[in-house]
């Protein structure tokens, strides 16, 4: 083979390789993102280049070929993400939501992401939509009603009362004068729906209760009852009530005080 033919074949091969580079660049992804960015990644998102859609008016429409690969050795049952699009000045110009369902270990999920933007996007970021973003509404009641309700230590209202609460473990606290403070553990899952109700029976009264004929209710410690007088300690102050003003009385269980027993002494020596 002549030197001329070798040179010609080399030049043709070089032209073919150079012509192939734009094709390779065209197929290269726009961006690859591992999630989460810190620690061991669980998903790898690959976003294709933006393909413009015609006829969007003042908005810009684009389609991206997107893949998500499960990098974990276990199945991912469900995950949802916000996809944010940014222009060359790092200004957010569009967003969308993508969802991964039942992805096995090493499985690649392919889908198209269609977005409308207010500018020309050049980059992408993602953010997981956590279960904590979801809330449910529940009606909380107590027996008896009228208890002060607190959710995780924050006052919420007086029972019956509707609360809005997110998934997780919570503690409801019920406080009503004359009754022992009660707590109720409440667990909300990401699959719970609004519309449920809870009724908590407050514990036994912690004070004696005297209801007067005019509707007044006194909660305190009964000290004594005589023929025409009732003595009760309310908030540290002793009150004397005419028995004829009393409609009814409710006494809590109280253990009798231990009798005073003199301390043991050693027998006298002879």
C-alpha cells in the first residue's frame, strides 16, 4: 500500500472521529445528582438536556429525559422530590415534582419531566418532599370537657378542640382544675388522613369538690364538717361555707395520716 493511501485513510478516519464528537456531546446528560449529597447516596438522578416545547406563549416549556437509579441494597418503596430549575444567574425559573415508587436494588427508573419556566434553564437541583410536610386534622375531646389542651408542651386550646398535626410521635396534655393532669401519647403516620377524633378520660379528681347552690364550684381540701359549717382549704386559704349553701360535695380518696408513734428508746439500765 502506498504512503499516499495510508495518509488518505488516516485523514478520513480523523474526520469521522471529529464528526462523531458532537453526537457524543449531544447525548451527554445535562446533570447528574446523587441524593442525599452527604453520607451514603441512595438515589442517582440523571437529567437529560432541556428539549424546548413550541407554543408556550410568554412561558417556556421543556422536556427532560430523567432517570433515577436505586443505589441501595434494599428496595425504596416511595420517595417524592421537588425539582428546581435555575437560569445562568442562579435564579429559579421553574419547578416540578417527581416520584419514585417501589424501586428495587440497582433498578433504574426512567421517565420524562415536563416543566414550564419563566426563563432559560441551565441547571437543576432536587429537594426531597419529606413526610413532615404533611399534616392531618384531628378533633381532641376529653371527659369531662373543658380541659386545657397542650400538644408537645404548646398550648392548643380547650377541649373539644381540633388540632392540625404532622407525622411523628406527639404528647397531648390535659389540665383541668380539680383533676389530675393527664397525658396521652399520639403517633401519626404519613398515611393517616384528616377527620379522626380522640377522647381522653381525665383521671380522678385530685381535690375535694363542693358545688354551691348558686353554681359556684370550689376545689380544695376538706378540713372539717360541723352541723352548720363546712371548712375547706382552697388555694392555701381556709374558707367557711354555710352548709345550707351547699348543693353537693364530692370527696376524693385520701389515706388516713399515720398516727404519731413515739420513737423507740433503749430500756433503762438498772
